[in-house]
C-alpha cells in the first residue's frame, strides 16, 4: 500500500492515526468514524492492528461477539483488533501516552534535525 504522498508503507511501520478518532462530533455511531478512518488510511496507510476500548462504536453489548459494523469493517481490511480490558482505562492511557511521546520525538527531530534522545522535562540543552 502507498501513503498519500506516494511513498511505500511497509509492514511493521507504525502509522500514526489522528488522536481520539472515535470521539467525533457526530456522536458514537460507526459511520462517521469509518469515514475518518478511511481518510487516515489514505494518508497514513492501513495499520496491521488497532487497540480500542469497549466503548461505542468499537464494541456492542447487543451482539453475542461484541462486534460492531465498524469492527467487522476493520477486520475485513485485514486489521487485527485488540480491545483493552473492560473497566481498565489504563490500557488506553498507555497507548495515548506512547502517541504523545512519539509526537514529541518527531517534533524534536523535525526542529533539530537530530534523531535520537530528546531532552527530558526539566533538563536544559546547550
């Protein structure tokens, strides 16, 4: 698959998706989320897996397997879904913390041109 800029998207490459993609202005239905995901996949490539919580539109208490139309669509795209533990928001917190760290690392690299370790909070750089 190719990213929006035409570059190849390889297996195993982390592909950042827009933060809080499931929390959109249209409510908690899968249709608007699917549209946002389609746009993100066009720009970033299709991920191998996604980690979600048990909130709508990712999970349904009305189906025996918990799958929603959105989760079934994601699986048809070849995406493995990993649901965090019920009543265990720490799982998603860890993922969101990683996304924040990844974003700060990218900003550091883009502004300094230096890959590698960034200064930590409270440290000074010379």
